[in-house]
């Protein structure tokens, strides 16, 4: 366990070094977050006060109505499209850096735009799966949630490498799923522990982000409290952007190692190899 923790921490530091070379990569999770908020507002505002929203708030379940599922599908599709598009852009920039280039935000956006048909297709597949899982969850409160959680976890593992496959190999969604499973089988084991280090790294950054807020509260004056809370909130937003960027950079590095057997120059081969606990 301690070896896994140490290995994950090393991967987090190596991903951090890549991010420090290309800090503009933080633009992609920022744009993704803003766009997702706009998508949410575009659905919530028109439906505010409707029977759908009221039932979800009161019963915490989706109305058993075809229109509700169509709305949910549309929301999932828009949300997934935004997330996949900007993740693809970030992956493209990471790949350019891995190959010795110096990527820009425009490079990432152009690469994602060039994969637009694949991104749309994958967003459709993801939205369909999301609605199916939600339907299963809504059928039975306890059993449905457990079943949906297990199926969702299996889907997440099986499609772990889909976005880098779409970016690098330029295939369709179903071929991307098959390719993702194929890549996983080459380095399959009891668990993939790489993201643990990023989680620990981000946790420490969040703790550091709380310091201004705590200091402001301890000082006790209104300007100090407000200022401390504002600074803490801004730092937590920054940490969330860093977390998303690091996870995507690491995903790109793991994909390159798992698919080609070679580590990016910014990563240690032994550390990447140990990210997969083999049987």
C-alpha cells in the first residue's frame, strides 16, 4: 500500500511538471466548467417551477415520463459533449508536449475540432448510457442505485482510455471502446492506482487553500473575514482546475505507455509501469 502511495505521488509530481511547462492547459478545464454551468442554466431556467423539477426536488426521482427522459438525454448529451471536447483539447496538448512540441490553446482547440464527429458520437453514446443507468436507478431506490453504481463503475473502467483513443487514433466510439478495453487488458491488474497520488496532491492543495479563510476568521474583522473567504474560494476553484488538468495529463501519459509501451520523456518508465498492478 505504501509503495502504491509513493508511486502515485511520483506520477502526480511528474504530471505537475508537465502542467508547469504548459500552464495554458488550465484554460481547458476553466472553459469546460463555464460551459457546463451555461448548459445547466439553459435547462434549469426554462424548466424552473415545472412538474419535473418539483418531483425531482420532492421525491429525488426522475418522473416516469418519456418527455422527462428525452430532456435528461438532451442535458446529458450537451454536458458530455462539453466535457469530452475540452478534455480532448487538453489531451491533444499533452500529446504535443510528450512529442517534444510546445502546444498552445489554439492547438488543442483545433485538434478537438478536427475530431468533432467522433466527439459528437461519443457524447451520444455516453448520454444514452447515462439515461439507461438513471432509469435503472429510478426503478428501485436501493437496489437500483447499487446496480446503477456497479454498472457505472464498470463502464467508467472499460472506457477509461476512450478520449485519448479518439484524439490519437481517430476512430469511432465503438472502436474506441474496444481499443480502450484492449489497452487495459495489456496492463490489467487488481487496480489502477495512478490517480491516488493526484488525489493526495489535490487534498494538500485544498488544505493550503483554507489558510486565508481561517486567518480571516481568526482576525475577526469583517473585511478580514470577507477577504479571507473570497481568497479561499478563488484558490479552491484554481485547485479544481489543476486537479482536472493533472488527471487528464496523467491519462494521456498512461495511454501512451499502455498502448505503445514507451513513457513520455517527462515521465519515468518504472513509475508508469508500477501504476498498473499486474496479476
